[in-house]
């Protein structure tokens, strides 16, 4: 089936069927696809792309725009560069340059190097800072518009790289280099850079040649390094460029921090905007090994051409150091954040399904890696060499295909597993439990019907909602109705199972009181098809609130509830998901009974970690059992006091479920938030009973895993279920040398059961570069991914180490990473200068946000439960979510252009950016605040709240009134956009300036000094700088 | 002698008591030489339509250790308003209510014809009867359907204020809550986990958390209804609900793989039933009715594993000590039975299956609590349906023939002590002056608890004469025994029935003839049989037979008239003449022979033998055989192969089976269809006569006997052939081929051979 479909349609390239038809050309065009004009240019460009890129820039956009383009191009086309031997030396361009002594490029390096690292004297720093901050109208920068300025920095920075490369072969490079050169000189740099913009163009040039054939096969490989070299250089350049004086070089530690202008230090907003401006809205093709994808905050279209989309896998760096010594030296974590079920926008091609029938997927005999673009066919197609373990395997007869003149199979474009980074296999019985095809999964709804939940109307709310939401159970695209089955349990101190068999006139309730050893009292009729049993289910849902209306049972159990659900799934022999709606500390006599052990006195002691550990040892084995039986637990918590989230949340976390928490839930205020979460959670894409295996090419391996997973051994990542919002962070370590030629390959295979009960394998492949140049490494880092990794590893460590130690480790590592760069990559300069690699410009600010997070730094107003909750939240986050979580979006609303549909530009999270006359919207993926300045324009207030003045605004509301005026409509639309694609429904809080609740809001202004500790961004930067200086000395 | 027969019969009718000896040997030594112990068969609640209960309470002897009840044997001083206890000789004042007493104005209990009196106690709260259905759902569809119908039918027979409850079980055990509207609710328990009573009550929410320890005693009775209301409801309130619920009962839904038995949690279900009642209605009459369609296969009390290839234990396995679950299961059920008995609740078992269901292990539940045990092939048979219906039969007053929570107390005059009882009872362990150190049956006590009894429930009670040989009893002295039965009448009244009897003492040396003449051989046979069966429960079969034989030989030696070493001279007097024959049939009966019976069947037979009255017991020992022919009216004939004649129709009643057997010729005639020809109407009548008689028996018998209609050469004729005395076999050919009977192909000894041996041994001086 799938194959046919596959063949029938053009190749996977979504946009261009034409391309598919002519495989050979395909590669070339991959890039062109972005825009109409570039392609044309590129083709001609021929061998030395350099020229072409150059062309681009000039074309459209004089100063800034083009630069960015250029950059992208450069990155994207990284691979092409591979072909050019020249590049490697380029790397050397960086500080490390000297040692390399590249042959051809040697000439360029020198200028490059200087340019790459902007080194400014302390004295200068101030000046520059100012200039930058004022960016908008800086005299010196003059020429480019303010925004352009930003773009400019980067533009130039990157451009250099390409330029360098090409220089090797051709003439173009010089211009950039020249630019760079100037940058070296303190003052001029800024302007120069801008001038330099044209430089970026070259990148594109590199692009074309390599694409098609190169990707997988040899030719390109040896050269790989080359590409990177250049990029590296670029990164460095960019940095200095971007923040000429200020950011790049903090005045030495001695300088009083106060004097630093916040505008002079690297701005996350700026970085995001720059990336968005250069790469947003474009097509990013994954045809090149080791290319750096756009930031998570940038919207673009992704085209799979042999590597997994960054939506599935992001890495902390796209260029691994060749040796473990190098890795140790840099201390940059090598990790990938894998979101195997990430949601793909509708304009991108969904995964192809490969069905090899009974024979199943083709796998390497030795390492069991699945057939993928990294396998190299040899001997006329009779054998293939595994890209991971290098084992030479025979091609199974049914799979044989001849090779073409470049050694590629003739059916290369007809088989997703040969040409795509991500695809799915139909699994055979060998991949099923007990060699039996799985049954369709089930959802079990488990409602706490203790007194408080009945009293506050929660039970009624849930029951009502279930009636509608069950209509929307997830199903496969081709299915008419969902094959998921549903079951219902209510509980307080005991459990009530319900028989809702379609043939019954009325539901039957079965009470299980043996909570110490809970079991499933019925088989037939517990899990039913919603469609078939609809009337009985509705009958039941109508009755539940009344049935317990007179109950005054306050005590609840918890572990037995999960066990019951798990046993039910086990009995029905199917995987599934439990939806538990719970509100209190389970104090009833039963396994997993908890007591209130919240103890503020433990805070800031070595024992603080206890608060994050589960209270009893019941939950961990329970989670293990759940995972073993494919039982995912999603928990909706409605606590009114301490409920010990650390204990209750353990099972949801380890089983790949989600924990939702609604403090002091009030039906009339918080229903919407909860119901949105519930609907979203029920409807979201999900795979059950999953096992993930991350295979790597020789030389390194996955050593540590973080996420909603359970590990029984060191390699198999077991997940009771995994949905589209869950990411697993995988850390890699060297166990041998990596070669620059073959790069570092990663294959992530997830074996899972679909919602309709099919067993499938989802494969994601990603090729990374390797380099023996630290500069390459630094150039290819992704700060958002780094923070994701740091956050998860720190939050995991929270269970075992004192928080203070963890914070210190984080600071030290940050300092170390940066110091290593300073020492090895940046050109020599005064030790007192702070020099940040371009790719890590915002590492300090993000790191500071992480350090200030309430998990790592307790704050009196944050409850223990909230901290445990946030800890858990982060453990399964993908890069985009963690980015937003640690650095919230703050957007001015008062400047809203009601006619435009674009979001108002975000501003930095600092109080200094707020104004009394303004209204600001802040969102971090969990909470949303609408901050009203005391002098907010009354017409806005009127428009949004339908009240005459600031004073009349009721801050209790949790959603904005739906009004017909443009303000209201636009604001609500904006909120909708921000909410979109976020796994949690954000709770809206209205905050008035100078009122008590503002304190809470303030905590989200993460660049500021925290009220209860937690340094400001500026302070932290200084602190890091100090550390770096110490390290360097 | 006729006088003694009349006396015995009269006593039995009035008091429901029959003694093995009606004149008692006056010393311990002599009594032991009588071989057959001094004992009686007592039917405590024998139906006495002519005995209206008196509406006041009995007058008790004031001596704390005695507390005997005023009876016609007491000496009364009407002047002084005093009475002397005839057991302890304590002189007691009459209570004020008896102020008007005089020779002509006697209360009923002083009149000689009122040796049995029934008092109604007005004190105390009356609690309704409780019926707890415990239903196995691992049944075939049609069996379950039939059972459901029977249960629904039974609801209509219950008194409207009776409380009913329902527990169903299969792999799990469900306790159904009966009072819910809109949704049917049940509490479910795992079938593999034994729970203590406390746990069960906690889990069912029967323990009120906030009940202050005990101070609120008076409030407790009112709490009962509320506490238990969820599981035990007055039938009139939830009649419809329960009928629906029963109607909706489904077979146990858990799949039973090929080659496996369904998982049946009988042990836990029963444990929960007992625990439920224990927690809610201790010491109140209640009936747990357990319906099972197969053996318990899991959890505590499991009797056999679920592997079909491993058959359920047979006698052979038990002898080889190969029944791996038996001991544990028996222990479990014994524990439950004792708990139920302690709370006055009785347990019935209705087991209908083709294979064994574990009655051997569960028998104590019925035996100790006085419950019924019914064994059938299927719930869809009239045997079960009618038996079950008969449980709810009513007497002439419209009351159920069932009583609950009875205690039987036995008081004896000084020369006697009580040695034990055999019947559906448990010991209450009440030591007292009249308790013998020697035990016969369940002894060591003067009180027994009988949780469930009906008008035919009968106990064997054994005594020991303790009077020393050298302390002769004055001439005309009489020994007295008083039986006091407290019980809850089916009308929920508490009642006390008091029977006081007295018999003459006789010196065995001088007055042996008197004693001999007063021997009740029927009662003695039953009493000895009960002793034998009681022993058989714990001893090896051959040992019991040897013991019985020795007793018989000793009895013959003692009371036979013979010249030493001359078997031909042996004679027994009329009052002993039938006794050896009873013993002969007893030896062959399923109560002592396990050959050809499954352990369950043996348990079933023994259960009924230990509780039926004398007549039924005798039928069980020696079945009755009637012969129908053209030669005359129907007549009882010898239970002998010689009675099987071609032109006769035989009707045999073994209590458990009714067999109608057509002789060879009759069967041929019937096949030829003569009965349908008007000219042979008399043949039709002949064929009909035994059927009518059988119906009569079927109508009154509980449990319903298996009804077998067979003929010469029919396979079911074996039921007859196995019972008759094999006087003609392939071994003794003298009657072979003659018209005088049918040979039985067996190696069993015939009565004649048995008697010959007996005579030989009796006259021999060797033993």
C-alpha cells in the first residue's frame, strides 16, 4: 500500500513534484525550492557557489535582509562545501588559526581571525554598548536601519565564513574578509560589518554542487570539514559584529556592573528576531549533514532530504568534536533532544509508511540499525555497508536493486528509507508483545469522587465534558471512527468500576474495596467502544455526580487507582492511557499512602532534595509495571493544599504521561483552562507501548536519557506512551575517535503501537559533522538545545544533590565552556574582555533564567508542590517549550496595530521595558499575564475589558470578555496564536501595576534581579565573566 | 412385648425421643456390658400440632449449676408453693405468678401429658429472618437460567419482612448492594485472597468509623438496619430490584481456556458471606444458601486445580494421601463453619454438577451448622427445583418448617451423665456436673448449638450410666433426662421447648429380662450406625466395620440363647431379632462402604444419615421393597434377590432413590403395549400403582430422591441389584435358573452367610 502511494506521488519533496521526477537533479534543486529567484541563480553558480550567493544578497535587499539570507544559505548548504578541500583551513581562521597552517587559505585567515572575534578594550566597551543599545539611531552605525543593524552583525559574521571558504578557491571571499579585518579594529567594526554585508552572499554559492549525490555518499565526506570551517568563522564574526563593544567584551570583572547598559549585552529578543528575519518563512532542506537549523522560534518550512527534520531532533551542537579530549576540553554537552512524534505542520509531508510485508524492515546484521540513507550500497547493489557499525551486509534478495553510475540505487527516490531522514515501517509480529498483534489501545477515565470534588462541581464538569470530548477520540486518518476503547472508574477510598456494555440497559457499578491488592473485577464491558455504548456511557456520566452527591468521604487512595487501571489494561491485553482526575493527598490506608511531609525548613539545606523525591517506594515499581504493560498515566491535579506532587507525579512522568495542575480550582474560573487541556490531551497524537533505541555510528554512543521514560537497561528507552509534545533528551559520550569524514550519525528508532492498534517503527536519522577544531564545534552549537539539556540534567540531579551544588556546577560549566572558547577560538585580546561565541551569545541570559527557576532556587511564595510540578514539566519538554518556559515572551499590547495580524514584537523580560502607559502580555507556556500599567490608555481598557477605567478592571477573571471591538478581537487572537501548539493551556492572570499580585508577575521578568535571590542578567554576566577570567588565568 | 412397642411409639410421638434401652441398667459396669450404649434419638422440634406453645417463660431451678426447668416429674408442695427439682433436689419457690397454683389448678408443665412443653419468650428484640444467597455463576447457560428462575421463585416464598442478600461469584466474588436506584452496584472481591472478618467488614463499609467503643449498647439494635441495609434488605422493599438483578445475572465473563476448569472462588465467597453476617447480625437466625455448579478451583478452599487433566480427588487418592488440596480446604471450610455456627448462622449447600463439587471438604459447613446439603446433576432438574422449593414449605400454622440458632441443653439426673451427641450440631463446650468424661460423638459438653433445624432434624444423644455397682438404686427409682431447646422460631419468636423424660432403673443381674424386653432395636441400630458413621469420618473403613462386627457379636453373646460351640442352637429374642439384619445392611450401605462412591457422594449420604429421624434412617440402612403383582395387593417383601421376579413390579425406597423395577414379563407386556388396550386395563392399573405410591413418597421426602424407572435388564436396574441381599449369586447355584428370583453377580456375602458366621462367632468361647 504505502509503497504504491509512495511511488505514485512525487518524491517526498512536498512542494515540487517536478523535482521528484528527475532524481538526479533533485539534489540541486533542493535549495532552490526556497524561492523562485535564488534557484536560478544558484544553478548557474556552478562549482563555486560563492558567486551565486553573492548575487543573492545584492539582489533584493541592500543591507540587512540579504545578509541573513546569505547566512542561511551558507548553513544549509554546508554539505556542498564538503567537496571543497579548501575550507578546513578556514576554521583556523578562528583564533586557533595559527596551528592549522592551511595551505591556500592561510592568506585569508589572518584578517578573518581578527574580524571574527571582536575584541574591544574595556574603555571601548562602554562606547559600543551605547551605540548598540541605541542601535536604532546610532550615529556610528548610521547606514543600516536599526533592525538592519542587528541583522547586519550576523550577516557579516556569517558571511565571512563562506567567504573564507571560497576564498580558498576563488576570489569572492576577500571582500568579507576585508570586512572582518576592519572589525578587528575597535571602533570601526560596526560600520564595517555592515558594509561587509554583501559578503554573506557567497554562502549560497557553495551550496549547489554537492547536494544530490553527496549527501550520503563518500565524495562529499572527506571534505565535510571544509564547510564547517567557514561557518565557524562566521559565528565568531557575527558576535563581535553584533555587539561591537558592549556585549562581546564585558569590561573586566573589576568594572562595576551597574554601569553596564542592559542594551549593550546580548539580547535574546535580538537573536530571535535576527534568526526569524534571516530564515523565517523559508524552506529548510535537510540534505546536508551537520547543518544548523533555524532557531525554534523561527517559523519555516522543513523539507526532509535525508536527515530528520529539526522538529524531530535538535542537537546541542551539529558538529561533534573528534575526540573525547576535545569534548572534555570544551565541556559542551553533546546531546540531542528528540521529539519523535512532533507535530508536523500541514504544509509539510507526513511520514511515509514503508511496508516490507512479512520480512519486516531491512536491518544491519550486526548493530541492527534500520535501513536508512546512511547505508552505502556496494558491489553493484548486492551488499551494503552499515553507516553505523561499518558491517557489510548482504542485501536481501527481495530488496535488491541495481546501482546507477554514482553508486546509488536506482530506486533511491522511490524508497523513503533510502532518501529520507524520517519514515515509518510497518512492524511485523516479531516486534509485537508475545508475537501477537496488539489490540487497539484504551483510554480509562478515573475520577476522584471524594467530597470536595463533588462539592465544588468538578465531577459534574468532568462528566459533562467527557460526553462531548469522547466524540473526538484520536483515530487514524483513514478510519471512520476511533478504534480506541474507553473505560470508567471512580474512586475515593475505594474503587468503582463500571460495566458499560452496550447491551446493558443501565450501567453496573462494581466496587473494589481491596485497595491493598487491587484487581479488575470485570472483563467484558469495562473497555468498550464509545460509539457502541454511547447511551450507556451517557447514562453513567449523568449518574456519577448524583451517585456520590451524598458521599462525605474525604479520604482518597492513589497508587491503587493507577494499579487498577494498569491491571485493566493488562487484562484486556492492550496498551492505553489513564486519565486521572485527582485532588487530594491520598491518606487512606492503602499502598502509596502519603502524609504531609512538606517542610519549609528543608529549603536551602542539603536535605532539600528530599522534597523532590517520592515519599514512598511504592510509586517507582508501580511505574515500572505500568511501563511494562504499556499503561500511560496522565494526571489532572486539583489541589487546594499540599498534595505531594513529587510522589503523585512520579508515575505520570515515568510513563510518558502528562501532569496538569490547577491550584485551588474553581469551576467558574478555571474550567476553560482545564477543559482545553483535557480536550487537547485526549485528541493529541500519541503512540503507545513504545520502545526507543538510539543508535550511533562508531566512536560515540548515547549514555544518558532524560524525559518521560523508563530505563530497564542502558539502551532501551521504554515509554508507556509518547505523544507529540514529549521530548527525550539524549546525551552522547565518546568511546572512540570520530572521523571528520564519516561524521557522527544518529538513528532513533521508536517501536510503538498506533491508536488503531498497529505496530510501527518510526525512524529518525540525523547526520552530524565532526571536527577536530574547537572553533567548528562552537560555531555549530544551539543554545536553546543546550539549555534544554542543562535544565533536564540539572532537574534530574535535583533528586540527588544539594541545589547549591547544582547551581555551582551549572555556573562553572557555563564559565568553562565560554573560557574554552575564549582561550582556543577567540583571537588574543585582553584577558578582561568577555568574548562570547556567536552561537552562545544568549547562553548566559538563558542560563541565568534556568538558575533562577524556582526548582533550583526556592522562593517563599512558591510551594513545594509547584516546584516539583515545574521540575516534572521541564523533564519532558522539547526545545521550543523549554526556550519559552525559561525566557518568557513579553509583548507590548498598547502599541497594537489592530489592522495587522502579526504579533507585536517581543521585548526583553525586564521591568525597565515596561511603561506605566502600557499593557503587556507575558507568556511562558504555563502562565499568561496581562500586565496593566497604572496609566493604561482608557480606550484600551474599555476595548479589552469593557469597563471604563483601570480601576474598574476585575483581576479575578481568567479569560477576557469576548467583545466585538478590534482591540479585544486582536488581543484575543494574539493570545490564541501564542497559545497555539503549546502543550499546556496557559492560565491568564490579570495584573495591575503596583498591586500585590504584581510580585508574582515580576518573577517572570527574568532579566531582573529576583526578589528573593537570583541575580539579574547583568550581574550574572559579570559573575560568569569573573569565572572565565579565573579559568583563563 | 406389644406393650413396649406401643410405649416406644407413644413416647416418640409425644416427645420425639427414642431410647436404645427403655429400662436402664442401674450400674456403670452393667451398662457397659449391654454393648449398645444407653442413648436416644431426639427430634427436638418434632411437629406437634396438638401442642400449642405456652405464652410465658419457664420456671427454672434456682441452683445455679442446675437450672432445670419445672416439669411433671417434680414433686410439688402446693401448700408451701414449693417444688423440688428432680435433678438436683433443690427446693424452689414458685414465682409470684404461680400464686394460684393447686392440685386442681396446675400449669401445663406440671401435667403428665405435657412432658414436652414449648414456651414462647416475649423478651428481646425480634429480628427478621435472613436469607443470603451465594450463587456460583460459572454454570452452563441453561443451568444458570434454571437456577435464576428457582431463586426468583423462592423470593415469592419468603416472608415479606425477611432480609435477603445476594452474593455471586466466579473468578471474583460480588456482594450486591440491593438498594440502589438507576445503577446496579456491587462490591467485588478477589477470589484468591482470604480475608478476615474484620477486613471484609471494613471493605464492605460495615464498620462505622466513628462508633464510640461500646457505650452506646442500647442504640445498637437500631443501628443494625442502617448498617446492613445496603446488602441485606427486606424482601418487600427490593423484591423487584432483586428479581431484575437475578434476571440480569450473567455467566462468569472470564474466559475459560481449553482444557481448564472455570475459576471458582467458592472459598472466598463463603468466607465473605459468613463475614458479612457475622458483622451485621451476630446471634440472629440466618441462612446462607450456597449454590455451586462445580468444585472450588482457586483461592482458599480450593479443592482441585483448574487443569482439567488433573481429576478431582477420589477415595483412592485420599487413601494414597494424594489429594493435595483436601486438608487445606477442609481446614478453611471448618473454620468458616465454626464461625458461622458461633454466630448462629446456618449454611446450606446446593451442589448441582455431574462431577464432584467438593462436598467432602465443605461438608462441615452444613454438618456443623445444621444446613441442608443437596446434591444433584443439574439445577435444571426437578430434583433440585422441588427440593429447593420444599425448603420453604410451611406447616399447618403457616410457619416455615425451619428454626434457627438453637441451643440444645441436656440435663440428667445424678446417675447419668451425657457423653456426647451426633447430629447437625456443634459443641458449646459447656462443662457441667452432668458431662461425662468419656466422649461418644461430640462430647465434653452438655450444650450444643444447632444453627438451623427443622421438624425432622434429629440428634443421637449418648449417655453414660455413672452409678456405681455398689450403690444400688432404690426400687422404683427412675432416671430422668431433660432436653431444653432454645431456638428462634420461623415467626422470629424466641422459643424454648422442654422435654423431660424418665425411665426405670433395673438391676441387670436380676432383671436382665426386663432390660432385654425394653430394648428398642430400631433405635439401637440407628444409634449404633451413627456411631459407626461418626467413626468412619475419621477412621479407616475396615476398622469401623470390624468395630461394628465386634459389637454385634458381643451383643449376640450377651443376649443370645445358645449352647456354647453350637451355632445351630443360637436364638435371639424378638426384641433383638432384626438387629443383625440391620447391621448386615449397614455394612453394605454407602455410609460405611466407599467403594463405587465418590468422596462427595459419601459425604452427602453421611450428611443426611446424621440428621434424619429414625424412620428415614432405617430406610437408609435397609431400603424398603414393595412388590406389586396380580396375585394380591402390594406387599412389602424381603430386600432379597429372591424377591426379583418376572411377574412383579418392585418399588424400592432407599431414601436417596426411588426405584421402580418392572420384572421381565411385565416389561415385555409393557413393551407390547397391553396397558393401552382397554381389555387389559387392570395391567394399566398395575403399572400405575407403584407410580402413585412413588409420587406419594416424592411429595414428602426431603431432599427429593432420585427417581428411577427401570426394568429387568435395564442399566439402571443396578440401583436395585446393588441393594438387595445377594442370596442368589453365580456362586451358589442352587437357585440358579429357577423362577424364584434373580441372581446377583457379586462376591459379596449374603445375609445367610453373614448370619451363619455371626452365630458361629457368637457361640464360640474364643472371643
